[in-house]
C-alpha cells in the first residue's frame, strides 16, 4: 500500500475519531443518568410534596434531563439523612440531599448523633424560607393594646409540643414582652389549636391567621413575628404592627432572635456532600436557580402545599448557615427558652 493511500486512510480514521470525541464531549453528563434525592422525611407527607414540586422543575433545567429517584431516610429530625449525605454519599453529583431545617439546629445545638458539619455542606437552596406570624389574643379578654397584654397575668399561649418552633416562638414573644407568669399549653395540632382558641381553652397564639379569620375580627392583634426579620407580613392588615425585633433591646436578645430565625429561614436544605466535583456543583446550582424561578414550580408548589413558595437561592443559604450565631451564652439561653422550665431572667 503506497504512502498516499496510507495517509488518506489515516486522515479518514482521525476525522472519525475526532467526530466521535466531539460527540462524547458535547453529551451532557446527566443525560441518561439517574439523580437520587435523599429525603429526611417519609413518602407522601408535606415534605415529600414540597420536594416533588422542586424536583419536577429541577429535572427540566438540568442539561440532559436526568431521571429523578426518591430515597426516603427519616430519623432524628434530619440527622440520619444529613449524616449519610456528609459521610457516605458519593461525590459524583448524582446524589442530592433534601433535609429539613432541623439539621442546622441539631448541629448548632450539638445534639447527640450529629456527625456532619453544616459549614462544609454545599448548599443548593430551598423552596421556602419566609414565615409570617402574628401574636394575637382572644377578643373576649379585652386586651386591646400591648400595655394591657403586659399587665395581664397567666395568659395561656397555645403550641404543638415543647421544643416545636411554634412553642419556641410563643416563649420568645412572652419573654421579650415581659409577660406575667405566662402559661404554655401544648399538645395541639395546628387545626386543633385554632379550635381551642375559639373555644377559650387558650388565650393567645403566635400563628398566621387566614383572611377569613382576619375579616371576622375575632381577636386583638399585637405584634408580628416574621422570618427572616426584613420580611414584611404579606397581609396589609398587619404591616403597621410592631415587629418582635423591636422588643429585643440588647445584643444578646438580637442574637437569640437571629438564631431562631436562621433555624426557620434555612428551609428545606438541598445539599451536596463536601468534595463533590466542582463542575457538577455548578451545573446543579444553576439548574436549581432556574427551577426556583420557574412559574410551573410556583404553581405546583402552591397547589401541593397551599402556600406560596418563597425561594432561598444557593449562595444566600450558604451565607445564612455560616453566619448562624454560636456563642455558648446564646445557645444556653435558647435551650432554656425551648425547654419546659420557667422563662429565664432578662
């Protein structure tokens, strides 16, 4: 075979291999792959519904449109799933954790069983980060202003259970307002607490009343407790009310409120394990940014969960977690407020 023919064959083969290499290079990494979402909740609950609203949009915005599979790993208020994501999840960008906000609190409060570092997780954002609530009392009590509230004794404030965010929120309000011997009545679900309020079993709540309840003027409204702090209450009826932060007069009290607000505002954390390949991190973060802006996501979220989505984007979430107050004095004060003992002295 002469040299010209050999050169021609070599050129043809080289062109074919180059085209094949370009084809592989242009194929998105996630095409034909399965992305596993490790959830810190059980199938079918509200957390699962929120996750599916996100992942439907996420799959659409990841180049290659991978199949998304759910893996349920409830336990320890998110500790089990967080430990798995930190210690065992592969670093190839094919496993994403969806962990409830409790994992940040567990880590900061040094709960038993935590073997993950919240500062090392790679955060991808959350579909919900804003919570609006109002401190209000039964109309029949005649507590028409804060001075009357602060003069009243043994107000019964409803909550779900000791340590629940609604319980801590109520204790924070009572502590900052200096209420006289407040009583914290627990054991209710959210709907049961509304019934108890109407029937006079409890005197006050720190919750978000719906439009129909507001129109009926069944209560006196006193202060708003929104998370995060700059977030204004969506209902115009409450925008003129003072915010709970106005009653936190010292640096210690402000940090305590900030700690509670991070625990709530961090939302449903979508995380990647530390060490995940940077190029995969950027692909997934960019897809999440697009998903959390997608009108179809907002519609699906509202339909599934009956509230509006309030997204928290990756960089904001990472910054929020790393800025969590962690001074021992603040953590000890939070433990006292979240417990069942008397309110601490101010």
